[in-house]
C-alpha cells in the first residue's frame, strides 16, 4: 500500500513542481479509492489507488514536497492517514505500533 502511494506521489509531484502552486489533490471515496491529481501548464496527472477507508468522501490538497518527504522516510508497508476535515491537519502513522507520527497541514482549496 505505501509503495503504491509513494509511486503515485512521486509521479504527481513531478507535474506539481512544474505548476504554480506545487499541490497534489487527494480525493477519497467511500468505495475505497483514492484519486491523486496534479495540474501544471504542461498537463495534468491522474493516479488512482485502492485504499481502506472509514468515513465519508473527502477532497484535500497538500504541498507535494511535504507528502514526498514523509512517504520516503517511512519504512512500514501500511500507513494510516487520519483526517477530520479538508482544512484540519492530517495525521500519518503506522497501522500498528507507534514508530512515527507525522502531522501535515493541508492547503485550502477553492472552486475545485
């Protein structure tokens, strides 16, 4: 799971760096899908991965560098991302254990 997420983050961050805002957009659906997108003048990237989810649909955006730094410093295969809302910090931790806990602040998105 983490490796698929890391690969998708890497591909999206390549396009996000070319854009003005360096953002990766995540859309989590109750059907167990996470869509990752990034936009730039040269084009768009769209990735979709299967996830386990509890809760409602959520659309949130992060600076691509923050997600890249975290995902490449985690060595567990499964991670848990805990969201309260699309403007609250996201907590990233292992599914089991307490080896690490990261807080990532989202970027407020309008008209998306």
